């Protein structure tokens, strides 16, 4: 799924212009990202939950050279599908 797909779906659903649909899609994505940043997660009922997970520092291999590389600790976003989504798919 892409931002263009979301915008096209919004445009077809409510009959607005393409510019308005693109702005609405961008605003929706920005609101989700802001919620994940502030609250550490975002739940969309009957779709799933996005949450922030911490990753530990680790050593990895550079696939090109085979050299060991240190990877710093960080954060990533995890997604868990809701039972309704799992059932639909």
C-alpha cells in the first residue's frame, strides 16, 4: 500500500479532488507517525497495532566484505495484526 493508493481510495470514496485527497493522505500518515512518536504506539481497531520497540546493540557482518560491524542500539516500529485482519486475509 502506498500514499498514492490511500489518496486514490479517499478520492473515490468521498468524491474530492486529487489535491485534497493527497493532502488528506499526507495528514493521516503524519498523524499516525506523531502518535507513534508521542505515545509509543498506535492502534487502528480491526486493523492492528503499531508499537515502538527498542533494539539492542549488536555485532553484525558486512555482507560485501564479511567484516564484523558494530550496530548501535536503536528503535524500530513493530506491527501486530488484529484478529479481524488475520481472519479477513
